[in-house]
């Protein structure tokens, strides 16, 4: 176990002297940006359950890829993309999609269980990696794949982000204006599917909420302006990922635990501060009303 020396620069230099840590920071940075960007749309469209379901769907795809002896990321992307498109077609309105999502999710989980039972070698290690993430085990090929996906997703988001944002803010108005809501729904679910597939590498299937939902949930509580909210969401995801890796260098526990704990702690802090500010505003307003309605004292 490495001892904390209070020489942050020296510790970082030592840390980045190991190739696996460099890969972890590279992949973690790319995934955090993707998750923060797409996660904001997930929160606006009230599709957190969809992101959660796609992560579990990806588990079946990753298990199938392991069974075939290929990179689990390919299975993740394939299964989440197909499932996401199916969810969008079956439930064209985000507010009415829960039943369709649950139906697809149940089938995919059963398929994942079948793949695990068919796979005979190293199943415990592979399953643990898929469920809880293994960012310290990412190799250079996975980093390169993550970078390629990152660029593709960034370009796609730049092209369709405005119509997706408009339809997320008011689905009824966007449909009344003749916008292709079905196509936008499919595109949105594909973006979420790819982002989830990347995030699973860092925090795993069971903890994907940490990067896909919580930073964006923090952002929407701090600002109503989309550009600022996206910046905050990405910033929180980046900070949690970097700090989680930094802490894990000294404390030999899973990186996923530190990342999820940091974002959850930040979310609680924002909620508590918001409650305190609201309580102070209500108290001050009540005091002013009392002072305004009280009779003036005689001179």
C-alpha cells in the first residue's frame, strides 16, 4: 500500500509512472465526459430507469462476448444499442416507457444468466469485472476503443443535441411542431446505450448511476441553463473519477466504491445546502411579512 506523503505533485508523478494508472486516467476521463454529457439528457427526459436497464442489458451482452472470446465492450455496445432501439420503438413517449423497459430488461437478464452458465472458465472474475467495473484493468486497446467511441458520440451529440434538448424539455410541444419524436427517441436511446457501455468499464453495471445520473442530478439542482448544467455534470463526473483513482492509489479498495461515494456525498451536500437556503428564504420572508402586518408603535 502506498503511503500518502503530502507531496501531491511527486505522488502524481509516481502514480503516472505506471502504465495501468495512465490507462485508467485516460479511459476514466473520456467516460466521465461522455456520462456527464448524455446524463444531463437522461435526467431531463426522466429516463434514469432506462439508463439503469440498459446497463443490466449490457451485462448480458458482455457475458455473451466473454463466452465467444471477444472484447466485452463489443457485446455491451451491441446489446445496449439493440435493446435501447427496441425500448424507443415499443414506448415512443418517455413517460410511458417503463413497462417496455422492464419487459426487455427481464428477458436480457435471463439471457445473461444463460451465457454465464454456458461459460466455464474464469466466470467469477469476468462477472465481477462486468458488474462492478475494473478501470485499473483497462489496456491500451480498450483506451483506444473508448477514444474512438468518445469522438463518435461527441460528433453525434453536437449534431442532435439541440433537438434532443428541446424534445426533452417539452415532448408535447415538440410533437405538435412536427418534430420526428420517434427518430429522436431512438437516437437518444442509442446515445444512452453507448454512454452506458463506456461507463460500465469504470463503475460496472450495478453502479452505473454514479456517473450517468448523479452528476446530472446535481447539475439540474444548481442551474436551469443547459450549457451550465452540462458543464457542471461533466465537471462533477470528472472530479469524482480523478479523485476516486487518486484515493485508490493509497487505499486498496475498489475504485468504483470511491467514485460512487464521492458523487453521492456531493449530491447530499447539494441537497442539504438547497434545503438550508430554502429554509433561510422562507424564514426571512415570514419575518418580513410579520413586520409589514404588525401595527406601528406610537411615538
